[in-house]
C-alpha cells in the first residue's frame, strides 16, 4: 500500500456513534493486551527472568508496555480518523533513492460509505459497496471501473483495525511503534512481513482538532520514499465531490 493504505460510523452519513466506536476500539485493544501479556511471558522465559548486570536498564516489561500503550493509542486515532467526514487536500511526493521526485496534488474525500483518494491522474476507493478505480488513458480520456464488494465502510474499518492489530503484535511485533510529539507515530519493521504495506519505516501524524491523518511518510526497502502533507482540511463535505473525483482526475 502507498501513503494512503494497512481497516464504526453511521452508514447514512450521520456522525459516528461514540459508544460503538469505543466498543470497537476496546475489542481490538483487549486483543493486544492478551498478546502483550503472552509476549512478556515468552520473552521472560527466554531470558530466564534475569536481564543480567551488564544489560540495559530497559526491561522486557518496559518494551511490552510501551508497545502496548503506543498500539492502543494508534488504533484509537486510526479508528477515529477513518470514522469522520472530511476532505483533505494534500501534496504528495514520491522520491526515488537517486533523488528523482514525482509530485502531485492529492484529494481525499471521506463521508459515510464513500471514500475516494485522487492523485497522479487517477482515483481509488469506495462508493457505497463498490470498489472504484479510475485511470487517465493515453488518449486523454478518464475511465472509472466499479466492482461490487458487498462490504460496508464499517466492515472495511474493522478489517483495517484487525490488520493493524496483527502488525503491531507478535514476538517481536511486525512493526515496533514509537509515540512521537504532535500526534505522530513512527513504525519500524522488525521482522519479515510479506508485502510490508507500510515499508521499512513509516510515520503517521493525526490532527488533534479534526482527527484527520495529516502527514504520512513511508520509506521502502528499495529506498523509495512517499510523503503526504495536508494543506487544507475541510470538515464540511459536499457530496458532489465524489462525482467530481470520478469525472476529472487530480494531479494528472
């Protein structure tokens, strides 16, 4: 997945039910707590329960507690972000290891069961239960393909949270999470993960006021770096934008 990628709001576009959101996040966090406890026990057995006089003062329990706390906060922020109605206008930059850059405007529109991301002359996302993919053809035309999925936005968000719970748990976790200042998190890949949706090192920053994801930076093993920086955040969403993004490309 690129800078937009690895998943309850009301399907009618009304503000999400807070109780349902809390329960959904609590379920995922509870799963992480169980995994964290098992991780601590497993690592404690490996070290014999004694870190030794020459080891770091950071204990296994410290590491597990930090991962557990960071993962719980990240999951809550991710769920809140994916549950709001918002339009985020950003700048997207893809930079290769040799320094060559590709820059594009980017628009993300999210409301109820509709979510589209448009950049580099194309668009991708969901409208109701259909997956939408739009591309700019070589002859200048803009074509959108739609595939029924039968899934709601709530189901997609739950899938995302399940995926994140898997990525942030394990012995060791696939991604070690660090909490940074300013609503940001850094994820570092610690063991092999097929596909590695968020590269080797990833940074995600959330806006405290709106809850929107306003910055991402993903560095891949081949040196490719993709960065997204929000320029404008709109919390009032005009439904017409979803039709517009399927009619005219952004950044093409």
